[in-house]
């Protein structure tokens, strides 16, 4: 029975947008079978959703008549299947380490379809990038000097590079070069001659707002024209990622923020509302790219899309979370239930290291689903419960919030956290307590009888 004295209105809820693919898997009976087989938590991945998101981004470019390339930001999820999908569709991958670069190459992505980002790249990373014909986003003058030296002494092809600019709207960013440094960098590119191929400019911009991204893109176009005047190629710009994901409806998000207070969290845990990810975004994913292209940059007279066409400039985007929208979920089994002061504390067979919002001292807010051996729990009852991990740490809670489950959670039930592929499921995972990392299951055919495989097959 429900906890006495509570109504649904007393406990805030944040349901995720319905997702037919995830629903079919939860209703198929597969999840309990996999939980039994793995004897621990796991993630399931939906590659068809990645494909659909990639198609939507490309359509935004095509509809605007803009030449462009989409690069998947690999840091958003470590699964091999995403690089496989990029290779299959001729998409690019954004990497920032030697292992990421090797992983992408190993799953079929061509070197010329890789862009290497990140600050202060090692000489090993730069050498490998130059050998494979990758495009390098140069973050500093010393990095440029090292790349030029490698190109002059170690490769038979010119080093491909972008110059990363310090955002005018985020002067305290640790990424990018100042205007004076860019002037020096351009001079060094000219003097390097055929050893380098300076292809354009990029930036790293925090946040999800459309206007700052369009304004800065307009500045990059001015840089390109200046560089072309010096005899450099400069025919492309990268505006990075930062395309929001819309997890829940506007009504649910507003209602949740207005209602939530410390009493709704275990131990009266407090979070700053502006510290939460914006789980509702009115302009998200490929629509955010459309909005950027439609925006007139500051000081301009035509939209960014029109200006890209007028100047013959290719637009690069590096979405991560947005390509993974709806492309996976995380599954934990309830292995303990404790009554406490009008709510329950659930302990699951994994840890909060598999929901990375805790890394940012925040909370992953979309409601987890309760899946019993008989199927998804439904109804109007309210059984509030927080969710703790199977470690010895007081702070190890996957969900501090008292989630209003529609049925009483019991040992053996499963909790399914929806839409976790983007940054959540593996960015912060660790084999703490010697617990194995949750495996990833690729579901190639969602439906009443799903076809699945492990993301990384054992070596033969």
C-alpha cells in the first residue's frame, strides 16, 4: 500500500518524454533476463536512434543549403557502436586522446574524418593525428609549433589544422587563443608553407544558448576571410557541440522546479536549481542547429547560414549528447528496501558512478521506471523512494530525490533510468569495491523479441 498521508501532488515528479523503443524493451521481458545473466547493472543502447539524430543534423544543414560535416563527440559515450555507426554513415568523430583516436580508427572511421580537440595535446597524439591525416584544433602557440615540427620532420603529408579562438563572450575560458596569439599563429602558418594546411577556425563555448554561438561563428568567418587574404586555405569553421537535449515537457519541468524543496530529498539534500541540467529545452538537437543557422550574427545583415554560403565556408558541428538523445538507458536491480520516515531507501546493485550528474554535484532528474517481473509498474499510487548504491559511502546515491513510484518497489524489481546514453552512463564509471563496470548491450531490433549483442565482443 502507498505511504500514508501522501498524494501525488505532494511529491514532485519529472517524467521523461515517452520513447517507443525504450517502452518496447521494458515490455519485452528482456531486461530481467539480462539482469539475471549479468548479475549486476547494465546499459542498453539503441543505434537506430543515433542514426535518426545524425540524419536530422544533416537535414538541418541540407535544408539551409549549407555545406557541412557532423562529427560525433566521442567523449559523450565510450561504446564502440557509435564509432561503428559513424563509419557506416560516413560521419566524423571528435576525439581528444590517443585511445579515442585509435578506437575510432579501429572501428572503421577514416583519419580524414577525425577532428582532434582538447587542450595541450601530447606529441604522441599530434604525431598520430598528422600521420593519419586528422584535422587538429590547435589550442595554443606551443602546440602549433610542435605540430609544425612534426610535419616538417615526420610525415609525408601536410598537417591539417584549425586555430581555436578564445570566445569573446567567455574571456575567462581556458580554451583558445587571444586575438594577439591568433595573429602570431597565422604568421607562423604562412611561414610553415606546405608543411601545414590551415583549414579554418574553431571555438569551445560553454552553455546551450543560440545567440552567442551564432555571434562567435560570425567572428570566425571574419577570421577566415582575413586568413585567406594571407594565402591560407581557411575554408571551414567549427562551432563545436552544445546542442541541448529535451528530456521532459515544459509543463513538467516548470512544475518540478516550482515544487521541489529540500524535504523532497533524502537527508534534506539541497541542490541549486540553476545547477541542474536544463531538462526541458524549447530548442534542442538539430532544431538548435537550425536556429543557429537562421540567426543574424552581431553586426551582420544576413543569417549565419547565408553568410556561410556567400563566403563558401563549410560548417563543422561536434554534437555528443544530442546525437545520443533517446539512444540508451541504464538498468539496476533493487537488492534492498528500507523504510525511513515516510519514504523508502532502495539499494541497487550498482553505484552512482554510473549516473554522472553526481560528478557535478547535481542530480539526474528524469524519473526512473519501475519494472517488476510482471512488467512496468503503473497506477496513481505514490510510493516515494530514494535510490542508493551498493557501496559504503553515505554520498553514494543514484537519486537523492524521493521518486513517487506508482507501486511499492521490492527486491528483484528493476529501475530503468531513461535516456542516459549522453554523458550519464559511463563518463564517471569506476570499478569501486572491485565491482565490474556495467556491460553495454546493443539492441539492434527493438520489439516484442529484441535482438541484442554485447557492445564489445570478446576477442577470438
